[in-house]
């Protein structure tokens, strides 16, 4: 699936544009690389990094390091003022910006986003739905004992996990890769009818990254909050990917699982 999506024309064209930068940075980092570094790759769409002959038709150079790896190494070296003399802060920013763009472009497709992050996102939504039910039972309780549910749930994850969550939750995307220590907050908000009745009208979810509210694109118009019911509906929706040439179905996302329906 990742390989299929990475072949989209606009991604291939972008790789051509930045191929020289990838080689420049890779060459500059040679003294910092351990044995076997070239044989390891990681990141969305980079498990099988392309050789140069895949990009321009003629094999001229050894393939550069995967973009995710370049960004990781540069960020660490730059934070310690250990960048090679041939590289600048601008190079670091350009690589990091491209990595974020590359991940967002791939994970913006709902099939890949759900394949990568559905279990986590579904857990978050289920926890919110469970909290709503618990509060409802407490309000209806007539003195019976009940288990108090936590008001705050904390999940610890990697920076790349945040990228995946932003995509699967269809939130606004930052221009650069989230910094170390970044946090995504999901607030469950109860809307009540005006007056003394305290009648619950609806439950909303508001997301923010490092304190900045991210608008959701689940609705027709980007909004600061999305109804919990709508979020749940979209998390469980099904998706297909079809071959552009034959029209045959290649991949299906259904019932929380990815199905490869036809050989590419």
C-alpha cells in the first residue's frame, strides 16, 4: 500500500526536485554513520527507498539515506551544534519540512492512515464514548455504587505517532515536524441546554497541538470542534483504492482491517 501511494505523480516529482539535497546531506553525514547504516530505512513510504535509476531512469549514484533518517540525524546533530561544516540550519529545516510533507501526503489517504493508526484512534474514541455513558449512568444513579471513571487519560507515543493521529483524525496539519515533547490534546466537551434542566444536547471533541487549536475537516467546513458521534462514524467508515488504469479494486479498509484485493 505504501509503495503504491508513493508512486503518485506529485510525490515522484517532489522526490526528483529534492534528490540533490538528499545526496548532499547523505554525503556530508558519512563520518557520522555506523556500519550498515545504508541498509536500514524507516518511515511511511520509505521501507523500500528508491534508487536513483528509479527516479531519472539511469543509475548514477548510490541511493541516499531515507528522508526520515536524514531528518532524525540532522535534528540531533543540530541540537548539539555538531552539524558538518557543509550543512546549514536551512538544510536542516528544509529536510524536516519535506519529511513532514511526505508523511502528511501519504497518511492523508484514509486507507493508509487507518492502516497505521486506526487501533490507537479507535481506542481514544471508545474511551470518550465510554466516559459519556458512565456520566449518563451516574446522573441516572439512585444511590447505587458505581466505578468512577478518570477525567484525564494520558497516552505516551512517538513524534511520528502524532503525525499519524493528525491524519487519521483529519486535523489541520502543521508545516513542520512536531518538536520533541509535543503533545496532542483531545478535549471532550458536553453541551447542555440553557436553564436549570442541565439537559445534554450533544458531546463535542476539540483537538489542539502544543496549545494551538487544530480545526477538524470531518465536517463540510473546517471547525474548532467536531461532534463525538460524527468522529465515531468517520473512524468506522470504509474506504477503497482502485487502480487508475484498470479500475479494479486494489485495497479495502473494512471492519478495522486492511485487505489487499488484487496484485498490483
